[in-house]
C-alpha cells in the first residue's frame, strides 16, 4: 500500500456561492504560486466546485500555510478583486449571521456586501464612485508637434503648467471631447481618472452646529447620561423611551455631534424609507456632507457613491433603513436605532437577521454605544431595560411644554345605529370641517391600500381569489382592476364589469375599505379640500416620498390620508387633528404581536398631532371601545401597557419570556408541505436527544401558515418555544442538514429563523 504524499503550501478557506445548506461550509483550495500574494481574506476568487469542477465564485475567509495532499484538493482559478471587499469585522459578522439565521455562507456574504459588490465583474469599476477624465501635458510644451490644428493648439496652451478635466477644457476652448482624445492618442497629453467629490445638495451644507442645540433640563439629564456611556470606551446598550414629541431626536443629534468631535463615526437607522427625507434634512442641516444615505430606494449609482464616501472616510455618518447597519465605517462610536420596535428592522427573507442584533455585534467590536429609541419600544427591549441589562432613560413630557393631544374613542356601533353607514364618524367629520375653516391640517390613518378589499359574486358567493396565491384580490379604482398584494397578479375588469369565474354572473358585492375608497368618500364629505393620499400605490416612483411630504409640509394640502407610512417619525407643525379608521383589523389580527403593534401604531400616529404650539386632537374609530389596549394608547401609557401585556405573555410563554424559532416547509402540493413538517419534527426530536445538555423546547404544530398559498406554494410551520442557545442552534442546524439531504424533502422548500 503506497502512502499518500503530502506537501506544504498556501491554502485558502473559501465560501462558495450557490452551495446548498446541506453541504455549505468553508472549502480548502490550493493557492497556486502565481497567485501567492494576491489571495487574501476578504477577496472574491473563482474556483472549481463539485464533481464537474464547475467554475464558481467564492469568498476567501482565511489563508494559511499547511500540509495537504495535492490529489485531494483543487486550485483557485483567479482572484476577482484587486483589494479586499470584506475586512476582519465583516467576515466575522458573516459567520455570525450564518450561525444565527440558518443561512448559507454566501447568503450571509450577499447580505453584508452592498449590491454593487455582489457582481465581481462590475465591482472594481464602480466601487470608487464617480470619476472624471483629467489630462495634462505629457512632456515639455516645447516638445509638442508642429502639425497641431488651431483647436488642438488652444488645448495645449490652456494646459500649460497645470492639469484640467476634459469637461473644463471643452468649455474653455470651445472644442469637443474628440479633440482632447486625439491629443492623447498622439502622445501630446496623458490622461488619468480622478474621483469626483459628490456635490453638497442645496440645503445640506452645515447651517447649524449640533453643539448649539438647546436642551430642556430633562433632555440634558438624558444627554449627560448617554454621553457618559459613550465615553466609557466599552460596548454599552441604552434604551431611550420618550413620549411622542419629547425631543428624542435632538438628544441623539447632539450626542452624534460629540461622537464626531471624538474622531469617531456613527450610524442612525430609521424604520421606513418614507422617514428618510425628513431625517436626512435634519442630519444634513447639522452635519452637511459628512452624512451619507443608504436605503433600497436609491439608484445603483447613488448607492455606489454613498458606499464609496463611507468607505473612504469622507462621510462619517450613515443614515438609512435596515441595510445601513452594514455601512463600511471604521471606529464607530454610536449606533442609533430610531423607533426600534418596528418590524421593518427584521429581514423577511434569508438571511432573516434583525438590525438590532447586527448592531449589537458591531458595537461589541467597536466598543460603541447602541442607543435604542422609541415612544413604544419592543417588549424585549423594555424588559431588558427594566431588568438592568440595558441602561434606561425616559422623557415623559413633550418638548417646549406642548401638551399631548386629547384623544376620543368613537364607538362605530352607535354610528351605525344612527344610520351612518360610511367610514367616517360624525364627530371626526365635524372636526375635519373645523380644521379646514381654521386653516389647520389633518392626518387620516387607514392601514389598507386599494379601493375594495375583496369582491364576491352575489349569485353563488364565489370570492375573487388570486390564481397563484389563493388570497382575495383587492379592487383598485385607478386602472380598474383586481390585484394581488402578494405576487402582483392583475385581473382587468374592463369598465368595472365583474364576471364571476365560477358561474359567469356579472353582479358582485364589493366589500372592505382601502385608502382609495376612503379618499373618494372624504372628497365628497369635504368639497374643495385638498387631499393627499400616501400609500404604496402613490409612492412607487422615485422621489414620491419627498414630493408628497414636502408638499404637505409646505401646506399645499389640507388632509393627508395614508397607510402606516404616515404614522411614525413625521413632524408637521400645522397638524392638529388625527383620525384612525378601522383599527379593529389590526387589533384582532390573530398574531401574538397584534396588541403590541396596534398600541404602537395608535400611539405613534396620535403623536403627530399638536406639535406646533396648537392643541391637538385625535379620534379613534372602533367597534370595541372598551378594549384596554385602545384606552392605554389613548393615554399614551406605555408603562401600563407593558405591565398588562407582560402578564399575558409570561402566562402563555411568549417573548420576551422565551425565544421563538420557526421552521417552515413550502411546496406546490399542500400534502407534501404538511408531511415534510411532520417528518422534520421527528428528525428535530432525535437531534435534541443527542445534545449533551438538556434543551428545553415546546413544539407547536405543524400548522398551516397564513391564508392562501402565496406564489403558488403551500406553507406549513413548526413553531418552537425555546432559548436561543448554542445547543439549540446546533440541534436545529443538524436537523436542517439532515432534512436537506433526505429525498423525502426533494420537492419541499425548507427554512428556519428566529422571530
């Protein structure tokens, strides 16, 4: 028997794209001699993968010198990056995401990298942002050839003793770029690229100094306490809970100013794209071009530009939605998550990370402060603050002495009994009219877009469902169609004529109310009123948020009607009235988070009223006026709500008194999805038995997930009450690997995540 010969050399640990979860790991590859010195951790490489050695992209996680058997290891083909696109921090963060969200390495890599860097071929050209063509004389001016044209001579004369951009030369010398290009070809000029510093948009130059912000005694006490945590030089977490309008933003703007003065950087997250225009305006008024913006609504070119400014150190503050938590900043001093309890901070697709958890990892590495801020923090964060795991700061009064709005709960059962069949109660209509007469503005919240929420046949009762998802189609008056809000399916109605797919009847009952129908109704009740509708249908174009909110802030509209995008973070001094329609749908959504989300939504939207020195009012329309959540929200009594809700959740064992892990199984065949969930439950049970330490869990299900079958896939779930420990994660990981390798799961999609 011949012993295998081993040799010593450089090898790299590489995560390979498109590796299935069942065999996803870091693979060893030989670094060929010709690539030594160029293969580094954080660079992408091209490698052979699988039985057919198919050429795939991969990310290098480590390079090491060791012994290996050359017959059992493949070689790296080529290096795709001139410089590393990931550093030690982001590589470690990628490993953490894989471990804690049950995704593959490359899914995590794609999450951490900005979109421009997910395409290796485009990355090297676009990472640096915009550049411009600069030219200069390649030799002494006397060495220039004599056979130049008059225009070429003019260019040479203009460039004596200095360089200039091609654009400048064309303007100064009245020539086309072709004239300059020909001079480069002749060797008279030499050309190079120079990064273009991004212009400071109008209104974004520093007009104010964050240090000059005047705080109330209450705000100043909070500021001093938070600044002490920043200066501690240790990773800390604090929760700032303050009633709406209490001036939380002023506190963390001033705090960020102190962080920048210390030579550090900052991240500020907001939950909705709709909030960024106002937030950007505030930040840039204090920090100018030191602030960069990152969110999904930006063009690829703008994202690249902002990423480059942050990476180069030109910008010191990253502002944006969830993805901004991965901003390429060094020496972070503070991360602020505003409205920290919002569900939009949780990714709804793999990898299913929460921005708050990523922020904790980054703060730990940078010895920074994580500041969570909200009028209605999550139950988890408030419990950690109450038990001393976070530092708790509270602001219980509005800034400048403005009183909280008066809140009235309207019983819609009484309205119906009095003959009012509309969506607006008589008290709310009267207040809207009074606001119009006084020249004050109003907000109306209805958290459902569309015109009618469903249509059904009068003859046979058949509801119009999406053919792919099986959920009711929503009628949209503009466009005259039925559409699915899950997959985007559209069914034209042709002149509003309904035709039942089952019996052919042309008579339909239309039910439910969306923002489009409410807008029509409101226009009839308030003739001449200028109404602005803000929902997903009116804000899908670039700049729609900025234009809409800007126009309303300039008082070009009397009433703003919209979905939850108008409920949080906005500050309009002339708004004195808020109306909330159909709040019961949110209250009785069937989710254990329903009460928490409803309390937050009401508290936040009510808080938009009465911020400019005028007394605010709010009207909550409901069929259950006696519900304790509505009463507590009307008083903005978060502490009271927390005590009530915590007692219920502790009894029923729901977060924050446990963790929830969801394992979901999807298939085009409902039976297959259900059977896969049952089989997996058995696999998971066996893996738990292998653990060295007891892993306490409660497994609920399998249960069908939601209504219908979105995108033609039926979904079944196991809901597991647990503790997010290494032992639990290990058992789940091994169960997922086993299931992904089992032929019984061949036609089943499998995913798992922590809620």
